[in-house]
C-alpha cells in the first residue's frame, strides 16, 4: 500500500506488476493523503498517463487541470493546459476544451499564440480523422 513517506522509486516499485484499475485505485487513495507537492505531481502525472492509456480522457483532462494549478513553472502549466484541451477534445467535451483553450491563451505569451492555435487545430483535425474512420459525426 502507498503511504506518504514513500519516494518516487518506492511508488514505482509498489505499482509495478499491478493492473491498471488497481493502480488507479491505489493512486487515487494515495492522493487523498497530505502529500508534498513533488510527490503529488508525480502521482498525478502517473494517474493521468494511466487514464490516457485506458481512453478515460475526461478524467485525464480533470487531472491535468489540477496539475496546472500546482505546476512550478510557466512551461509545465502551459503543457498541462494543452494536454487538458487535447483530452477534452478526445473525450468529445468541446465546451471543456474551449474553457481550457481560453485559460491557455490567457496565460501564453503573445508570440506563442499562433503556435498554440496550430497545435489546437491539429488536435481537432486528429479527432476529425478518427471520427471519419468510425463513420461518426
């Protein structure tokens, strides 16, 4: 079982060999404890990765929003907001994607806005191609 005295390597070792849903349960219980920000970020990133691998994109987007709130620097915050938008788009929650894009555009530097806009267009185009393959609207 995970406890707050564990380091990153101990957490990795404890989670190794377990199924995805067992890992999700263990990490979610672990995140309810009073943890340091470093360990909280690590566990949240691990959980977000599992959510993305299991196609639980809405849950991953919510977690990326929480990660953006505790991010230490500008680059990490921008990465979290863009991953949040990408996961909302994959989940089909376009209103949530719009809100996260607005947060991202509000904090991004003016010279990076075109790059971010192109990345967001790429997320939407990727989802369009997936929907076309599945013959969905």
